[in-house]
């Protein structure tokens, strides 16, 4: 494959962010040139939205700014691909339409399609190709007649790699708190399993957006009039949502929020206050007897409130050398060999039984670590995913 010039737009602007290092590093390892929209404050889109100041006007202006940079780069030397990972509220489908008019194919990666069900019918229909990681989201793209390719998540050995550590017989979980994880891990803790939890929100409330917001300057700078406009906007969209979808989505959210409440006291001793950097997180995969994965995701609309599909952690943990016990999903059997490379569970009771089984068998754990890491490195590097996507695009 010839080296490509790839204009890359990824959620936030810092080139040391998680997704820049996952995607940007991988593309550079492949020999491609990664062009970034320098000077575009992508993080500000999150701040403005959190402050209720992000609407069609701001989204269209943001899109035009990206397009001007794309056109300038294309004039300097032909751009071979526009690669985008943005939330659909951040930009207009015109980004892909204009890129097509310039003769530039677009690849749209998005991994939260179940929570943003309009993605397929909006941005999905204008992108040259949509990269869809979630099996459960494929019907949305089929219904929208969007051009899509199902490619699971992956990882990179630049970030996730084994770290030498003395193994200890405990279970390890890394991830932010949500009701599903509280229910599953709370049950494990109550059964007396030595469980250690690292992640945001277990000791204090934290939202997903707070990961993108590093200060409150936008909020403090708002005038009373702007605060009123924000409140009015929230009320307006809340009423529209209620008229369109009824009360059930709200009731579903409330029911979900209560999952695992009875386990709060059981979980407190399991929560570690130490913040893990990447090196330490990798080391825990080697140190812990068993690394637990949870693939459950809540969806407030649709036929079922809880869906399971393979997520990023399945590849991060296995590439880092974990003995991995994760929640069963429809797509995992095609990714890892059950009982040889990883183990899966379908209920909390099965999770406890298999955790105890593995904690008592160090030889089995070693065999699984080595086999899963070999599979992850050989088939689940981001490079493997990009190769398939580029082949599909004819690049």
C-alpha cells in the first residue's frame, strides 16, 4: 500500500490524547502521513455543549472551519482520505459531502452508535464508509442504507503491553462507575472475592463529559441571560423528546440508575484511590490473577435496555497480558477462543464461579495470558482494522 495523506479529526485537539495515540500512532506505524486540523479547539465544543451554548449555528461554523483547513491541505498536496471520529452533534454531514465534492473519500469511525441512534441516518448516509464497531448497531446502518463496514475495536502495542510484575491472586477491574458495573462488581464483592477497582466515579460523581472538561471557565463566564437561554433550551428539547418518545425512556433511565444500589457498602472496600497511568494499568493486567471485563451498555431507547458487544477493554487487557474473564457478547467467539484465550460469563454467578476457578489455577492463567496476547497482537492491532477499511475503500 502506498503512503497516504490522511486528514484526521479526533474528538479533541491534543495529539497526546487517547484516540490520537490509538489511531494516529497506528497510522504513522503504517507509514502514512497524519494531517491534523491545527488551531481548531475541539475541546471547546464539549465545553460549549455542557454550558448549553452549542446549536446548529455553532455546529455549522465548526464544520466550515474544518472544511477550510481540509481544502487548504488538499491544495498543498492531494489528501487521500478524510478520517473522522467526532460525535454527531459536533459537526454537520456537510463535512463529508464537501469532501466528496473535492474527490476525497471519507471514513467515519464512531463507537457510541447505540446511544446516538440518528448517526446512521445523518452522518452515516453522507460518509463514503462508516466504520461500525458494535454488532448491535448494524441494523441502524442497514435501515439507513448507509455504506458501512463492521470492524471491532482493537488496540496498539504502543499503549498496551505486558509489564513484568509478581502475580497476586485477586481480581482487577479498570473502568468508570455506572449502574451495570455497580450491579455486577457488587455481586462479586459480596461473594468474598478479593476485588480491586480502579476508575472514575467510584468515590465521587463524575460524568462522561467531565473527562473532556478541564475547567469551568465557560460556566463562570456565562451571563444571567445566557444561563436562562440554556435552561430554556434544555426545557424545549426535553418537551420535544417527551412528545416524540413518550415517558418510557425516562422511566427506563430511572430504573437503570437504581441497578446495584444494594451493593454500595460491599464495594467501598474494593475501590482503590490510586490513579493508574498507562504503565500502571498494564502492570495490573500482569499482576492480577484475573482481569474482569464488562461489556454491558445501557440504551434508553430500543427493544432492550441492556446490550452486550465487544469493547475496547477486550483488546487493551489481552494485549497487555491479562488473564481475561469478560462478559459474553455475540461477536466475541469470532475474536478470541473461549476457554483457551479468554473466558466469558453470562451472569454474575457464573462470573464468580469462573473467577474462583481461575484464581486456583496459576498454570491455566499463564496459558490463557500467552494465548490471548498472541491473538491480540496477531489479529487485533488497529493496523489490522485500518488495512481492512482501506482495502474496502480501494486505497
